[in-house]
C-alpha cells in the first residue's frame, strides 16, 4: 500500500478544468482545481465516494506540475498507485523520476525533429513525439526500479496514469487500472462522462493472450469471483490484479508489461474537466465513470 505525499492533497482523485494553465497547489489546498465550483465538487465527490480508510492501506502518490517545461500552457498531472509491501516506495520512485525524465526526453525529441523537419512541422507530429517519449521513459524507469537496491520492485509495483495538457491537446498515458474520465456537455446540455483510458485487467483478451503466451496464468480465486489475477506458472503467486505495472518483476517474464497506452484528445468548449481516479480504493470498481461525474 502507498501513502499520499504531495501538495495536491489526500484522496484518489485529481481534477483539472479546461482552462487551467500553470501554477500549483500549496500544501492543504485540496486538489488544486481552478474555480470554486470545481473545488466544491471535488470535495463532495470525496465525501460521498471514498470508503473508510482500511488499516494498513493508504492512497497512492499524486503529482501535478504547472508550467511544465517552462511553458505556461502546459501541465503534467499524474497518479502513481503502489501495491505490495514496498508499493509506497515504488510509487514514490516513479513519481520522482517519470515527470522530469519525460520532459527531458520530449524536449530532446522536439529539438531533433526541429533540426530534421523544421519547426513548422513540429505541431503536426507533437503527439507522436510525446507518445514515443512516454514509451522510452516508461521502459527506462522500469529498468531503474529493477536495479535499485533501495526497494523491492520484484514483489511490489505501482500503476502510473498521467496527463500532459498543452493548450487544447490532452495526452493520456496509462499503465495499469487507474482511470481518466472526461466530463463533457452533450447536445442537450447534460454533463456526460467519457472514459479516456482502458482498465488494463488480466482478463482483457489481448492482455490475457500476451500473458498466456509467456506461460503466465490468469484466473480468479474461489472467494473472489470476477477478480482476475496474474499468476506465475507453477505456484499461486503473486496474484496481480492488473496486466500492466511498473515494477512487479516476478511476473515481467510472464506477460506483465510496463508499456503505457498513450492516447490523445483535443479539448473543446464542451469539455469541462478530467478526473484521474485510482482503482485500489475501490472507486473504479464500485462506481461507473458516469456515476463519478454526476455525484
């Protein structure tokens, strides 16, 4: 289990509004939302959705950087949710490494592309550059965890869900089963929910096929029907409830990967805010994304 250590405040959600640019929350500010209405809405969601905190279990790390890369219109926001005995430390290590490593790799890619193609074409390939930067950095961070002597990333790991918002472009990178949900306005004026990510569970057909091809096993425990877990070939371990994670090296040879799915979306005038929700507090399993938006 992990602990929440960040200016963004406790709880498994981060919300940012469509017009939010730069800046960051001070300690105790809650979730650093632009506008009192969004702030009140977030607090209300927390009161009504969060289950009582169980002994020995705490939410994961939440990270937000305004003015990302010294650009006023760019922010980075992410949640890193640990699991296993050393999960808190794995989540902290990923939180401390990924944002800056991603920024450096992205800036290098943009600079190289500018030399080759010229600055005018950079805007056309911005998503491709950021997507490849995410993939490269996720692999590098995972290798760092394996080499680390400060923590056990063999039997512990974390999910990583992050967003880079630059102007009206939102790029989402997801490793694991945390969830990003966009609240948008329909033609009739109602607020509707659009899930921006896939919950990478072991029973998804493409995920299960990869795991089984690597001699991993996917099945539910008798007392947990419907909760599919990943197991090594010849013993009932570790029982990982997701198919992608940073760390968890005991199942990396058996189909669990750290590669994020990276997607993009252009924000329009109809889009209101994005919620990043961790799955381990039971929020994503207990409530649909539509329920979250309407609470």
